[in-house]
């Protein structure tokens, strides 16, 4: 930092590895977008967020949900599916 200009971080990734990383990042972005659009509609049918143990708190006209049990159940289901595959 002795006046030599901005610090530059060199990264020697091959073009193939960069393309693979870009594909995964794009896949994750698309998956998050699709899940964000579909989740509210699916939650109505699966009772996600309304299981015993899920907390709903209303404060000053807003509703705050803490779906503790739903997240645990969803994690167990995803774990079971990943073990089968």
C-alpha cells in the first residue's frame, strides 16, 4: 500500500472452470427466482408456516412469521430425498 496504486488480486482460473462457475451461479439465480415465485402458491396447499410450533407474531399492523417446525420438516424431507438419489 506504499503508493503503488490499487491492489490487484490475480486469479489464474482456466476458461473451462470459469464457465462452470458461471453456469452454477446462473442456475442458483434462476432457482431462487423460481422458488420465490412458486413458494407462496405452494405454501397454501402444503400448510408451510402453519404447523404446530411455527410462530406468527403481529405487531403494529404487520405480521412476522417464524416457521421453525416447517423448516425442520422441510430439511428432513430434502435430506431423505438426497439420500435416495
